[in-house]
C-alpha cells in the first residue's frame, strides 16, 4: 500500500481484517470498534459536532437507506409504439 495515497478500499479491507481475527466474537468486535470510532470523532470534532453527526446518521437510518428489508424494484411500464398522429391542418384530397 502506498503511504502517500490511501484509498477507501484499502482502509475498508484493513478494517474487515480486524473483524476476521475474531469470528467468534464478531458482535463484540464491531461494538468495540464502533465505540473506538465514536471516541475518535469526539476528539477530532468535539461533542457538539459528533452529536450532529449522529443525528444525521439516525435520519439516514430511519429514511431506509441502510434497511435490511429488501426494497422491491419498481416495475417499469412497457412502452408501446404509437402510430404517428396526423396533423389537423393536413389537407388530404
């Protein structure tokens, strides 16, 4: 991994590797990881900004963005080809 440029995927892969180390305690590992990240936000942003961040996260969750219930795909209407309309000013003799 290049130290000058870190990609989102690199960070995600490293993070998942931590959880893979403790497969029998996955829930506990995620909980501890979440607490640690939350503490980092408090140090970096302060309490007020962290609370705002959590409020936005709550709205996002309640909005269904991260729902575990699959959303049914919308059915699209089949388009039928229509014959071209004749103009009202058309003079057919």
